[in-house]
C-alpha cells in the first residue's frame, strides 16, 4: 500500500520558519519527481517546489530565495524548508511523488498557517 506521510506543518508568525517532511513508502518501481504543492482557501492547487531524479530543483517564483527543497533517495523522503514565511504562504501543503510510468501519488496535506 502506497503511503505518503507528511509532517511539519503548523502555526508560525510572519518571518518564521517551518520544515515540511514527506516519507514515501510502498511505491514499487523508480521514483522520479518529488515535490510540494499548496492550496489556499478559494484557490487552485499550485506547485511550489520540485526535485527531479537527476538532482535538479525548481522553485516557484513567489517563494524563490525563501523555500528550499531537498530529497533523500535512499529514504524516499522529500523536505521543504520554508523561511521568511509570509501570511500569503498560508495553505494546505501537499507532497507529491511521481513514479516511472507516469503514476503520481499525493499526501493527505498538512496545514501551514502564517499569522501573528
């Protein structure tokens, strides 16, 4: 059974930091892209940061310089370090893991709230 276990969300003041973790288990075959998406109330889900299997990373423009994505292939984990958080970063953050063959798996989401 495929499971993506996310952790690390919570409430933080503007300017603060959080780290999100996602551990993937039960995935057969090669994992290709791992990434983070977010969905704010009333908005569509959007990508935030992606890590490809060749080591390249992609960071969405609004979080560039503040967010960093990293992965540990041996442990099937992906992390999102979020610094200098802003109220507009408030959203449910989802982990997504892609497998060779075009299959995508999603985590259940973790709430990040940036508020004073």
